[in-house]
C-alpha cells in the first residue's frame, strides 16, 4: 500500500495526540484512504521527554528546517505555535513543495494572506481545520459545504476557557477570580490566561472565519476586542433574570462591502442555540442564504479533539495527492470586491447598560435626555435592589442603537455628578 510521508513539527500535547491517533486508527485510516500516512520525522527542541506514545528514536530531531526539505516528506504538520519560527518553517515548507497542515490560529490571523499566497504560488495545499474550533470541522464546512452560500452572519463561542468561567459564574454564583482559579485547577485555563480571558484567542479565530466567509484579508488590528475580566456575578444574575445568558461571542456580519468583525461579552437570549452551550464547549452558528441556520458544536480544544481535526486534514491532503488534484480546494477564495472591516463606532445593536446613580430627583430625566438627544430608544429601565449609601443600581435595555451614539450618551452622563463608578455596557446579540 502506498505511503504518505509525514513530518511533524512540535511534539507537545497535540503533536503527541496526532502520533497516537495515527497509530491507534492506522487500519481504519488506511481502509478509507487507500494509503498509509507514515510519520518519518518529528522535530522538537525537547526530544528526551517521554510523551507517552511509542516512536522510533531515529525519527526524532531538533532540526525542524531539515524536516521541511526532506525528500521523503509529503506533508508537514506545524504544531509549534507562535508567529516567528513557525512562520519561517511554514513558508519554507511551502516553497519546498510540501503540503502543510497547521493548527496555528495566531499565525494565520496575522500572516494568513502571505501564507495562502505562497501555497498557491507553489501549487501545494495548506489545510488549517484545527485552527478554529478544535474538534469542530467548521473550517471544512466553510471551505466546502457552504461554498454555495452567501453568508449572512456568524455568531460563535470560540474559547472554552471563557465559556467554562462564565458557566461556573452563573451556575455556582462565583466571582470571576474564583471561577478563573477553578478553571486553571481543572486544566481549562493556562497559568497565564491573558490570551483567553482578554478575548485575543477568540479574535484570532474570528479573523480566520471572517476571511473565509467574506473572501478578504481581514486585518487583526481592525477587530474590536473585549474580554471577560469585568463581568460580575451581579450582571450574570441580572441577565439571567431578564432571560439572557452572558457569553463571549465572536460576531461576524456582512453588509455589502463592509463586514462586522468584533469580539466581546454579549447577552444571548435563553432561546438562542448558543445559550445552551456551556462549560468548555464551543459552538458556531452560521446563517447562509441557502442553508438558513446551522449550528456546529463540540470540543474546541484538547489533545484528542484537535488531533482528530489535524488527522482529518492529513487524510484530505493525502486524497488530493493520490488523485493528483492538489489545490482542489483553495485555502481561501478572495472576493473581487473591496471588502473592509466595519468601524466599531458604526455598528448597530441592542445594549444592556447598568449604572449606579444617585437616588435623587431629576436623575432619570437627565439620563433619558442624554439618550433621547442621540435617538437611543430605551425598551426598559429597571431599578435593581434598594438604595445603598444614597445610590441605586439601574439597568437600561435599549432598542437597536449606534455604538458611537451610546458612547456619546454615556460620556455625557459620566460628566454629571450623580454617577458612581463606571457604567457596565454589554451588547445584546442574536
């Protein structure tokens, strides 16, 4: 049976999972593919530590650049991470005529166009299914299954760490810091969780999805990003009582030649499909003009789920090699139109606004005037709890309004002497 030579760069948790998965499912993969993927080289700076998988020591090396030019290697798997050496290795592999599989979301978010263009120039495939959603095949869906659709919008929960924290805050009435510590203890959060809880991990994935959905090079620095550090149990409870759950969402919406791409905590109605996605799971809700609504759900990280998607990409590329149909599915199809990211100040949505205000006459009228002067229509205004130290908590739920108008109104309110602390502003989506 024909063999497909594999070179693995990065022998960490996911790399070891790929090695184990290929070994455990060798027979079924060979039966489905009609060939056998064989790992011929593994590169890592640490080749001494036992990963718990059986490999021939002769295929281990510290020289990753030797792997990407090895004539016995057909497919290079990049699982190093980061945007420095990983980028150099991926570009070198593509230029050497190797097909590439990567799970590197940050690399593709920052340098996707350069990498995709290099692959096309050298007539080789680059597959990146595990870069978004771990074990969820959303990239394959966007590249192939929904290729005949105009995508209307995508709402996505793309970070299991944040989703786990928000779920614990709601179900166990935990403050953020306690929920984060529990997530770290359970292995759902890194020792330094900044990338996750500040929203940047989700932003990388949103850039990849937006680029695929709308055929443009979505610049990472154009994406508005807010994390979950400031979410309080009070807002979790208030949202729940109002019929919502708070989720960290990637929101992607097409508006002709403009696309909204933003990441922030959002109120999601209890009857929305994403509201029921809890714990460390991910979910992507896509609306297309033909397919209407569809949902993709599963584990967004972890050794086995991510390895599953990487192996699926290996099988896809191997089929292309066997059929002589490399580049059958483009890494991305760029639109002929000039597409740009819509400025955050120009987006329109509904808002949840909570503020502590002095309990005295005229305050509500001043707030109403600040909103009314900017044509912000309020759907509901609710006082929460009793007066404390002369202040009361008031929640406003708006109808659809423009971001810049909401910011302007809140800036005016902040200049008045009746506001205590900073207002809490959360968008209402879906």
